[in-house]
C-alpha cells in the first residue's frame, strides 16, 4: 500500500533525518520525496510504501503526528488513493 506523508513547518536542522529514521525503524520504504524551503517554511511530500502485512495505519498516523509536535512541524499521512481523490481536478 502506498501512502503520502506531508511535513510542513518552520525550517530547522534534522527534519528529514528524523522523519526518515522514524520510517526506517518501522520498515517503511520511501518511494519518492520532494522538499523545498519557501521563505523559511519547510515543505516536504513523501510517497511511502507500507508492506501489505503492515496494519495499523492509524497508529502510524498518530505516531507521526506526535513526532511532528516534538519537532514543531505538522506531519500527516493519508492513503495514496485518498490523496489522489482530494487533488483530482
């Protein structure tokens, strides 16, 4: 299953490292990543692959939100199909 992770907040050292380490610890592969800094605001989108046997999407969402709070950024995760449906023209 593919999912989209978004990270938005003030730019600071270690955001990519901490999010990547979180994913690696849970055996979640990063399929694609894009990040930029706009006027001091950090914006990152990642497409990640969660193994089919990996359940607990809600748990991962909660843990990512907690990680975001600890770093003072907003982190969200949603299923790729939901993301695509929301952004269809």
